[in-house]
């Protein structure tokens, strides 16, 4: 970088606007704390739950919408509550299945300028709005005893790999992670095996055992029920 360029950057950091922005960052800590406190207070007595992730864009006539509702319904019959991102699509389907099964139906909604508003199948006392994705993901991870990944987009991938990373690095105890829809996930799994594992050696072969891939509601529910027939239910952290 030229001396002139360095001088411009130095002056920019010394401006009133920049100093005001840094002051706002300090106050933002209290907003972040308030979201954690609300999330912890509302969720601390929730009991064992399974989070179901998936696309907000999935329509009610889509096979994965129907499948998500069926999985949620069957999980609440096994004594689990259902946690979703609170929005439409797969999230709505899962909350709908929980409501139909008279189980706990939780929505951790993220405030977005498009696409997202909470669905109508969340229990009135279990709908929480977040401004910060990272706070919301912490609540997901703290209070879920299992994750079910339905077909989705970037947000679903973010939630999936966050959970796998924390289990892989032993930051949280291992818990069941289930991916639903072999045809949807095939390309990703092939890439993990061929590129990430065999070509670049960026993961261990055991890391591919951190999740299960299924096609049916019964398979998804059975995997979680079988897991907790071997391990005790307990908070993740």
C-alpha cells in the first residue's frame, strides 16, 4: 500500500463517524445480552427437544413439507418437543406436526427484511424473535437433543455444519444428526467423501459417522430413539 493510501485509512479511523460507530458497538452488547437472557429464560424448562431445519421456501404440496410434518408428529409421540426456526416452509410443517401431536412447538424466529415471519403453529409462549443469527444458533444448540436436516439452502447448511463442527471438536457432546432425503444430499455427501476426505484429507473417515442419512419419517425417528436408548438425555452445554 502507498503512503498516501495509508494516510487516508488513518484519517478515516480518526473521524467522528467512526468513533460514534465504535460507541454503538459497545452498547450493542446489551442488546445481544438481552436476547440471550430471553432465550435462556423461555427455554430452560423446555425438556427434551429435536430441532428440524429446512427451507423457508418449501410449499405445503412439496413431499418434504409433508415429510417434515410427519417426522415432527411422530417425534412428539415419543416425548420430544419440536424446535424450528419459526418461519414458513419446512419450519411451518414441523411446527404443524408438533401441534397436531399435542407436543411442544417452539419457534426461534429470526427478524429478516424478507421471507421470514413466524408461522401460526408455534405455542404462544414459545415463540422468540432474534435479531442475531449467532444468538439464535446458540439457543438451538443448547436446547436440542437432536437435529433433523431437511432439504434447504444456505441457512440449513450453516446450521448443519455448525452442529457437526461443535460435535467434531468436542465442544458439545455427540447427539444424533439426521439428514432426510438421500437424493437431495447425495451430491454434498459425495463431495465430502471424494474431495474433503480422500483427495484433500481435511476430515477423518470417522467424521462421516457424525450423521445419518434417511428417506422416511420412521427411519428418522428410529435413529433418534435408538440413540437415546444407549445414551442419557442431558443438556448440550
